C-alpha cells in the first residue's frame, strides 16, 4: 500500500507471517508464535520523489524451554536489522564506488538524484561491512588462477612506502597486494625478506604458480625459489626493453646536443620530432614509420642515429626472431663479437646487460611454450592507480584491501556482494 504526499511517497510493507520459524540461537524449527511487532521507516530508491518504506517487523517467541533466547526478529530479504536503507540503496552506492569508480562524496550525490540519501560515512560503513564477509583465499579460489603469476612493486599515491602487487599474467586479474617494509640496511629500498614473506602469503592464499614473471630486481629469483622450488622464472620483457630504451634514448639525446650552431637547427628539430618513432619497437612500425625511418637512415648514416636503429634491429632478431634459447644465445654472442657498436658507451652498457647472467631469465619463454614474455603487471598497476586517483590514495591498508576484494567480486566474478 502506497500513500502519496506532495513531498514524498510512503509505502507500507507488511511482514509475511510464516507457519514455522527457526531460532538463530538454538537452531530449532518451531511453529511461529508472535511475541511482538514494531514499525520502522526505511529509505528506498525512487525516480519520482523520495520513497519512505514503513516496514512491519515481527518478533517470534522461542518455544524451546532450554534456549536462553526469549524472542527473535524475523528476517526480511531487502531489509536488515537496524538498517535505515534498503539493500537496493546500499547496492547502488557500492556499485557507484566500485564499478563506476567514483568517491563517496559523488556517490552520495548520485543517490540524491535517485531521491534518497547516504552520507560518506554511511557508504564507507556499508562497503567495509560487505567486504569483510569475504576472504582473499575464497575469492582467489573462484578466479581459476591460470598458473602464470606476475609480481611487481609500485609506490601508492601520496605514500612513503612501496606495495607489492600480484596478478594473473594471462587473465589480467589483480590477485593480491599489500604494503611491504623497507630494507633495514639500505634506506628507501625493498627488503629481501619482505619479498619472501609476500610470496609465502600468496602461497597461503592458495596461489600455486608453475611460472612467475617479475621485473629486473636482482633479489627476485633467489627469494622466489625459497617459496616455490623449481618454478619457471621470466624477466618481464617490458622492463627489459625499458632499460634498453633508456640507454638508446640517452644516446640519441647526447647526439642531438652535439649538433650545435644554426646550421644544425633543422636537424635538431627533426630528431626531436621523431624521437619516439626512433625508439618504437620494429614490430609496431606502420607504413609511415617505415618511410620516415628509411629517410633518417640515409640522412644520418654513420651517426649514432643509424647505430641505434641497427642495434634495435639486432635486438629484434634476438628476442622476436629466435625460435629457441640456443638460437637467441647464438645471435647475442654474434652481436657481441662485432665491433661497430663498441665506440658508444651507451651501447656498451646495453651489451653488458645482455651478457650478464640475467639473460637466461630474459628468454625463458623460448623454451616454455604458453608462458608469455610479459606479465602485463604494468597494465594491472595502471588499473589500480585509476582506482587510487579519485580517492587521492587509500588511507588505510584495510580500506585498500577491502576495495580490491569488492572489485574482484563485482568486476572479475560479476557476483553481487549482497547475494
């Protein structure tokens, strides 16, 4: 029954009287015997005007003489005890915060447009209570982990510490993240024990990877093996190219700065305009890139520009054209024997990097089919930063992890947290 008013609409909801009920304390099923009733007002969503539900709440008497509980309130699907808003209101507010990625203040304004209300503190309380119903172990078990794990560190927004983040490299799922301690011996760096502890925690959550992809941090292989002996390890190709491109970029900048005088003004501008094209991976070149770079090779023959492009072609053959580890080693060693790159200190640094023991972890994907050379963790970190941005960073560890749990439930599993 609905009662209309100029300012708001009131809807009366009567409770269904059951034939039998179960006491929440003793668990005994028994005939319903009314003990008490009361009426409460609850806010609900409406497109026309504010909706107030006047809800009848029935209390049943426990007929079990050995039970200490005298009476109990019968549950209603959309209205919980002590709740002043329906589950629809809570669901809408949390969906706005998690799926639409808007902060509490804007979520509250969005509820106002649906003729109801919810303060920032109320929405936060709803969110935290729902998140605490779930555990990471339970959620990860439902995500059907692919077996290829990615791990990386990142610095949260407006924070003085680092977080470690773990993800599913094939499914692009963020699995878990937590704040880690700095090294006690080297200020501002990640502690080795923190990485091992993080991996042990992942193992406790039920994550059993057959392969792991991480960045170039030297401590990763040793720490990871302590937790998962015999695991296949791969350095993330993104970080490999990031390090190489840094030296190539420094090489091109140094050459551009050496072109002094007005007669070189056009060339300085040309190199600046094409700086990203020169560093672009060859497999991503389009028709325009091929035309422009062919002209640049002719113009800058014998200069660091030509050397950088030739060196990139050699790298492409090592990482993209090789079909086995043996072939990659053969191409790398052949490049090392050549002398044309030795006059550049930047290319020397890259070759030193390639000749290091780390190289075996750079090409793991060549002998292990199904393992990607990149863990896509940078894309997952970007997704998480997009969640941090409207909130100016998460204030607490608990709030951060609760947000991730609800995001996993709603975005990855597409399950209602109110089911």
